[in-house]
């Protein structure tokens, strides 16, 4: 749609803080959904800001550029400010602002010190140093944009400071002033309204990016906390029962006891070691096999395991502690309560070339129909071990609501738990990314 047409029907500036507030209110549990929300808010806010500048600054030199500077600043600073406001990201941002605007100097501060300073006066205004000008301190105190049209208004303690005029705008985080962005000139002339609008828009843009960076960090902390909670729930009864089995073998078969102790150590080393949120399927299967060896030592022929796992998928990534808890659940609640031997099938194969399909199926006791809707609700069950609800919520949190567990069960016949995940691999930077 034509921009002038949009302006003609009355589009006006929507405060960026409203978008940030919406992001806070609508912040979902899912980190992926949170990222999409942030990206959408950034795009919308940038477009609205450009429309506003285009409407308000028709007489300023901003119109001389083929693209509004604020849009270009938004595009180029986004990768940095999404990491939060610090000396490194502030310096990158200041470099971009100075490159795209006709100003003598750019400064970005937090509440106590100068995070970045580029341009005239850099001999005494430096990054890492304290805030020198009274005008900046006033903006930090009041939270209001300030226009300084004389060097006396800046009140810089250095007598030979070349700075003559400035526009100083507050950077706000959740309504509180977190710093300032400042554009300086060395010419003795009135500050152009277009420059004022530019600084105001840039400050609001940077504030939004800081809000989104904080939301992103909070989402990461939530996911990390979920993983920590999951790792801390390793079933203590499994440990005690396995140790009792090993003690029994110490009397009857010391060599078997020794091998089981090694397996037990390997099991807990894997479970408690920090892997991040993903591990290779091969490592997860090795962890599962260690668990099954320990269980088979306890229950002998009571448990029969059938694996159908495509080894071509071994190098792909899966969320840690996902498969083993589901197999443990099948053994504990499906096979052990039934009479005679029970079987657990573990399947993993490529589905439609884009996703890995997993199924853990048993021919055990099954789940009563009235309990089936409850098993994926947080807190349901005995509270021992990693519950299915925990795995269910983590899958949804990592990939989206459509990627949770699916359960089919018939009493006295067995239960099938299946889920799918996108094809995921590790990049050369050791980060996890989805294969498109």
C-alpha cells in the first residue's frame, strides 16, 4: 500500500512503549513464540516510526536521503541492541547513528557513565568515563527530552569543548530512565526540528530494542530454569533401587556389580552435566541404553525392548532428557504392574523429510480414560522422576504448541506416546538452528 495513502487516511504515531507493553502482556511461555512477537513488534514499530518522521519532517534535511535515517538505523542496530545495552553494543549503535546522520558527535549513556562517545570532543568525553554535562544529568532526572542551543546550557567543565548544541533524549526501560542518547553539533545555530524528531524517534526505537532484549533474556532464563528443574527431578527411587541391585550383585557376581556401577556413574554424569538444551540423538540413545541396562539388571526378563531407530538421524539434535523419561514412564506405569513380560517399542524415523517422528509404545496396563486428559498437566502423578508433563511443556516451549506429546491408550492393552520435532543440527558456531 502506498505510504502517502496511509498517511492520508490518518495514520498517526503509535508510541513504541505501547508495543513494548503489549509484548510484556502477551509474553508466552514459548521462547520461539516470544522471538516471533519481538520480531513483529520491531517491524511494526520501525514502520510506524518511518511514517511519523515522513509526516513530521517534510521541511528537514531528512527527506534528502533516499531512505529515512531512522529506518536505516533500525535495520543496522537491531542485531546489536537485541543483546542488551552495554559498552560494546552502545559503541556499535553510536557508529551506525553517526554514519547515517549529519552530526558532530554521538553519545550513549546509562545512568552513571558514558557507554559510547564518537566525534568532536572525544579528547575529554570518553566511553567509560563519568557523565560530565549538567544537561544529561537533567534528562536522567526528569525523563524528558532536552534541547540545548548553547554551550553554556551544556555546562561542560572543559573550557575548550567544541560542542555548541545538543538534543538529549532519555532511554526508558519499563517506564524508568535507563540512559540517554545524545546528538551534538559544533555549529552555533538553532537545532532543526527534523533533528529533534530524529533523536526522539531513535531514542524510542532504542528503548524498544532494550525492552525486547530484556524480554528475550527473561525467556531464556525461563527455559534454562525449566531444564534445571527437569535435571533435578532425576528419580531418587531409581538410584536407590539400582544401588540395591548392585549391592546384591556384589555378593553373587562382583564383575557384574562393577559394570553396573560404571553404567550408573555414566547415567548420572550424562543427566547432570550441562549440555545446553539440545544433544545429539546418538548421545541421547546411549544415555537411554545405559538406563535400560540398569533396569534390565533389576527386572531381568520382565522387560523386553525393541528399538527401531534410523541411525542416519544420530547426528541431529534433540532436546535433552526427552526420550529416557518417556521410556521410564512406560516401564514404571505400563510394564511393571502387569503380569508376565511386557514390551516397550522405541521408534525414531524421518517423516516427510522435515521432521523426526518418535514413538514410545508399550503393551502394558494402559491409562484409564478418565485419567488420560490429566497426565500432561503439570504436577499430575507421583512427583518422582521427570514427568511427562515436564517433557510436554519443554517440547512446546522449544518448538511451539503443536510439538507437544500425543497420547493414545487403551486399558489393559497399552499406551503409545508420540511426538515430532523439526530437523535440527548444530552450526559451526555451536549454536542450534533449524534446517530450512
